[in-house]
C-alpha cells in the first residue's frame, strides 16, 4: 500500500530503491522481528510503501520485511557506520554489503536518470545525492571530499572534523597542515594538492 510522505528523507529514498526487484535481499538473521517493528514505528511517516496485511498476503509481507532490512543496512552505510559495527549490529557480511550497496547505487542512478527525463523535479537532486552517498558510504557534507582520489569515507570525515570542509579549504591548506590530520600521510597529502592544482 502506497502513502504520501511529507518530506523526502534518506529513509524515503532507500525504501523506494529497496522495494524494486533489482535490489537483492541479503541474509541478516541477526535482525529480530521486534527490532524491525521498532524501526518501522520510528520511520513510518517517511515510508512511502506501507506493509501489506500478513494474514492476507503472507509472501508480500515477508518481502516487505526483507526490503526493510535492506533499508536499515543502507541507512547505516550512508550514515558512515563502519563495516565492523554493521556486522556486529546487523549481522551483514562485508561481501553481502558490497553487493547490496552496488546494486542500490545502480538503481538509484537509473532512477535519477528517469527523474531527469520525466522532469520529476522533487526527486532529481535527492536521487543524485543519494547515488553518491551509496557509492562512498557518507553523509552529504562529505561528498566533495570523497570525490578526491585516495580519500575514502574515513579520511574524508577526519578532514572534515579538522575543519577542511570544502575543496576551497583544502586549496588553502599546506601539505604539512593536511599531514596533521589522522590518516593523511605525506604521499596522500601531496596527492591531494596535485589534484587540487589541476582543478579550475
């Protein structure tokens, strides 16, 4: 059953993606039903698809819960939860996570292309941003940083925390200043500056 949501949130977009047949369900036996029910209650106003009646449509209901599990996993991923923590909290193996997020990213990119084509203006930018968040596993503010070669989600967050929050901030920084950031050694710092020198 579909419902109108007041605002397009991360959970809204992720459910849209996870309800497609192209996004596979992954084995996550560690997520008990009670936890799923609590997650649903917390986010139900954000979910455009409501659960079917379990008595009338048991298979559809089971598929709905599987999709909701995927939403939980992908929300953790794009909110920068570490893979180790995701395994501990959600029981998802790194290989399963990689397969899920790669497929979700592809579906999100495709949805963005369709939104552009049909001029669904409310969805164009959110889907574009979500595609990059799924690719890199970051919150929106880190997207400019993770576009740099050699800067993944951990280094990007370390840079952001130290005040290097934009490309302009990085352009103003010296190699030594960049090297003061945890995880940024001399080679990475020089590579950052090389990339920035090539930008307009």
